[in-house]
C-alpha cells in the first residue's frame, strides 16, 4: 500500500488542528474570577501584576502548576461578551514600568479581561489527550457596589432615617454640615425642580467623599454608585439624597416624592441588574482590603472596615434572607480576603498583618451569619515597591524598608518630593492583635507612607520585565490552583 503524499497529510493536519482549536474553544472551561475591594484597595495593581506574571511565566513557587513546570503557555484572548469595558492591562503596565514609574489612574467602573492558560494536567488520564486549556475571566468591580445589597431591603423613608442619623455621628458632623445647610433652604413639599435635586445630591455626595477621605470612614449605607458611579454619572437614578420624614401623604409632584421614585429606580435599575448580570456569574472571588490605611486612620476606621467586610460577606451568604439573593443562585465556592500593600511593612510584620485581617474577617463572618464558600485570608503585595534593610540606632537593630515615598507624603515635618529614596522604620504592628480592636483610648501609633512603584526592574531571559511581589503566588494557588490539576 502506498503512503499518502506527505504534503496532503500535512495540509490535513493543519486543517484538523484548526478545527480542533475552534471546537475546543466552545468546550474550554472558563473560571470567572471576581476582583473587588473598596476604591484604592489595590484592584488595578493586583490584576496587572497577576496577568503580567502569568504571561511572562514568572516564577510562582506557591502555584503548583507553575512550580511543577506544567504551565505551558498563557495569552490574552478576546472576550466573547463585548459590552463590558476591557481591563486596560497594557496601559496600566506601561504606567508602572515607565521611565518615571507611576501608579495607574483610579478607575470607577467594572471591566474584564480573559487570559487563556495551556497546561499539562497531572491527571494521567487527562494528560494522555495532550495539553489542557482554561480561560480565566477576571472581573474588576468596585466593592462599593456590593454594599448596595442592603438597600434592597429598605424603603426610601427607612434609608433616609439611617443615612441622616449616620451623618450626625461625631466624626461625620463636620463633613455633613454643608449638606444640612442646603437642605434647610429647600422646601421639600414644593414642586420638585431639577436644580434643587442636583444641589442636594451634590452636597450629599461631597459629604460622603470628604468623610471617606479624612476619616477613612465609609458610611456603609451609601448608595455605592454615589462614590463609584461607573457610567451612570449624572443620570437621574443617581440624583437623590436622604430627606427627613414628611407628613403623609406627600404631593406627587414634590421633591420628596421625586426622590422616593429615584431611590426605587436605583434599586431596580442599577443594583439588581448588577447582581443578576455580573455578580451571580462569578465562580471565585478575591476581596482586597487596605488594612494598613485603616490602621493609619485609627479605631473608627477599623470598626467601619469591619462593618463593610460584614456587608461584603453578606452578599456571598448562601443562607441570605435577602429576597434578591434567594432568587439568584451563586456558584462562588472560594473567597480570598487579601490585605494589600504588605511591602509597606518589614516582612517580620507580615504575619501580624495577616492575623489582623483574619480577626476582622472572623468577626464579620460571625456577624453576617455567613454560610457558603470556603474563605481564607492572606497579606500580599501585588508589586513590591520597597526592599528591606537594617540600621543600628542607639545600639538597637531596626528593620527598615527602603523606597521612594510618593510626592506629597508626610512624615514628621518632612514632605517628600517623589524623587528621594529613604530608609524608613515603619514601626511594628502590635503583637497583641486585640489591642487594635479593644484599646480604644490609646490611638494606634502607626505611620505607613505610600511608595512609588519600583524605580528599576530586573528582566528575565526574554528581556521581559519581572514584577516583584509578595505572596501573589499563594493567592493564585488558592484561587485557581485546583483548576490546573
Ligand atoms: N507599595 C504598593 N502600593 C500599592 C500596591 N498595590 C496598590 N498600591 C497603591 O494603592 C493605590 C491604589 O491601587 P489601585 O490598584 O489603583 O486600587 P483600586 O482602586 O482598587 O483599583 C495605588 O495607586 C498604589 O499607590 C502594592 O502592591 N504595593
Ligand atoms: Mg481600579
């Protein structure tokens, strides 16, 4: 029997591999990984570093597939769903690795990106069929949006009452003063006008912004989109504020009635669709938490953080009583809490940072009566921007970290210009974790400076930049490791 001409079999081979690639596409398993956290928690930097480290096949010792040499290839793929903005990976990487590196600009919207991994399964039966492939869809969305779940259980009158009470708390008062002044001047029973609505909404949003900036206080009953509007900036569903209770019945044309309608529209047209279309589709979730910033700001910020974490957990609770949550089924089986920016500390404090986060999450878990996914907590740095050193002071050895503080950062009387490298003793986190939570009389004396990204990067054999990290590999193993078996 004569052999078929080689050229044909080659052509067929190519055709077959094309077909199998295309058909495989449909069957490629997809893991949808949600990345969330309050604004500035470190989502953008985390995703950028995660993608870059996978694309360049960087050393990730704690990710077993990579450590065992089974991770063969990674590439960014087009996402089939074209209606959500793509995560601007290239742009963010460019900022961080620029000649004068800077952190990416802040984002306030949802975005997503797909990375496809080819790997050798360590299951002999599967590996007989060649390489395996998975898509990892990374979805970046503001944690503020999760806090809105609670609003669904409330009427406008309920919510107004609580929001107004919160704005009169000692720490909030100075920020909400202007809102109350505006409120006094407006007749709530007169016919509603758009300029009145706008003035009130702006004054209320300004109060939320200022108290978040100064106190780290995130009033947990804000409509999440007031601080993180996404693409809804300026739309009527976002143009309302809490109002004091009125004598019934209110006129249909009054400002009160208008705000009540807008509050209901916010719930049904903004909050619900987000939970149904995006949140309910996630398989895994990482929640990034800037614990150090809250520690810098003191006890009030820490207890606010705890409440926020509790509300975040409530969203993942499979036993939730919230009517919306009973409607949608959630697939999430693993949630990782990560304290970011661990490079602001010497490594001797990393375990303590992890312990503080664990304690925060543990209490939030209890209060949220959480049942559902497996959870874990770690301290990490997505892009390590400092290195460690030691100095001797008065015969005592001090662990320092060395880096470039961002322009405008202050320490004692010094204001940094963003061009000076310093060695800093950041202080140790308390060994007694409880002191942070209980000793409210003594302020926590910590001062963490914010650092610029590393000013120089090492390169790998392919002349690609290496992004240094702390425990990013450990986070990945928890989040995707079992899908690469
Ligand atoms: N030193 C250091 N700073 C970080 C790290 N991750 C985030 N940051 C800082 O935190 C800021 C907010 O991060 P970003 O990822 O934009 O937060 P997002 O709002 O949650 O997306 C950045 O501009 C950096 O200043 C990190 O791993 N190390
Ligand atoms: Mg971001």
